[in-house]
C-alpha cells in the first residue's frame, strides 16, 4: 500500500516558490516552428494539465524548461530562475519526460540507488519513494519483468527521489490500469496539497480531467486556452441535434432564424450551435416544419478541447483565458 507523501518538500525548504513561467517562448527547428511565442504560468499548490494533440509542442516546451533545448527566443523559468541557475536542481525539480529507460537486469531498488548519490539523498530515501509509489513489495525484482504500469511507477519514484517542489510529468498515466490511474490522481493531488507545483502533460483531456485544477492547452506550438478546469467548462456552447424529413424546409427555417448549422442541410440532419432545443422546437412548430428528432447535444470537456485544438467543429470565441495572472496568447492559425 502506497504511503501518503509528507511535507515539506526539499525544494520549498530551499526557498523557491515553485512558480513556472513560460514567457514568449519560441523554438524553431530549421523551417519548423515547434513552439511559437508561448506564454503561460503554473502556480504552486495546484495540478495543472498541459494539454494538446501529439506534435503540439508540449515536450519541446518541457525540454526548454529543463535546459535540454535552447530556445530560439523567450524564457522559461522555475521560481524566477532558469533551470541551469537552480542550485542542486534535482532537489527542486523532478521531471519524467517520454519513456523511461531501465536496465532490465537491475532491480528497482538498485536502479534508484544509482541515482541517490547524484541527487544528494541518503539510501533510506530510496525505500521511502518505492513505498510511496507502491513498489516496496517488488523492490528487489528485476525491472525486466515489470509491466508498463510498474515502469511508470518506477519512473515516478525516480522523479520524487529528491523530494522536489516542482514536478514535470509527461504522460504519466501511460500503461496504468484504472486502479493505477486512480492511485496516480490521488498522489498528484496530495503532492499539490503540500504546496508543490505539479505540471502534467497529456494529449487526452479525459485522462486528466478528474486530476487537474487548471489547464493550459496548446496547438501548433501556440497557446489556445489557459484557465481553471471550471473556466474551460464555461466555454461550452449549446448545441442542438435536429432531424427533419423535409430538408429544404429545415434549411429555410435555419436561414431565416440566423442559426449556425454544422453539417449539410440537404440531408435533413443538422447540428445547430448557440441555440437551445426549446427555441428550435418552438420555431419549427410556428413554421409548420416537421421534426423527427430534436435534442440537446452534450459537448463535454473533451469536445471543448477538440474544438479548441481545431480537431472538431467550431472554435469557441474568447478561447484564450487569462485567469490567475496567466499571460495571454494567440489562438492557433
């Protein structure tokens, strides 16, 4: 059974406030603009989801934040410092980017013992983090026999080794079963409750929506939205599904009313945006237009996310948020 993390984290004892600030950050790889004038901030004490489709620039941004890639312009800081300026950075920042690599013949315990002196923690800390991630019972087993979910837990243990104030996790739920995802959610929220900064990247909102307090969404290297999770839900635009056996009459009604249709009116099947079912039903009745189906469409957070990144339907107006002191950014081109 994994234990509950105990405060205070070492990074907080070291004096950094743990705030992550991305300020007009850009990165070009030849003609490719991987990150384009990106600005946002991540507050301590909250779990922030860093979201976007594959190739949106999430990992490149995190790599610039960790000093692994040099920005073309702009800056990325943690507690007001670039990563390379942070004294004993592994005691302040814990990061797990992309798939972790482990020696298959080495045990989980021995793997972390290799890192402990580099991080500057005693051997006892190795046992603590293995218990924290629920691997204490298999600490002496070779990693080669671990499932993908167990490897994810071991990668998280390595991230927590220095008791950092800031956690940067790239797709941490990969390979976890439903019970493991619930465990991860509870752990991350407990870590944030201690005042740590927790930034979790994912390309699937549904994977993290029960975990995060805030969201930062990017597409094509640009910021498209930053707000609390509730702020994202507030972008939902009402939609109505309509089916009529008389497509031309339905099309005429839609045109007269000035509603915004999604799809072709020639089929007699439409989705109408920014209007309620009661309004459509009343107008159809008054105009004598026969309807066979009329229902509200539940877009949901995932639907809003897909709209924002341009993968489904119209993009909501006013998409770029500016809550909690975040920098404004531009919507995707």
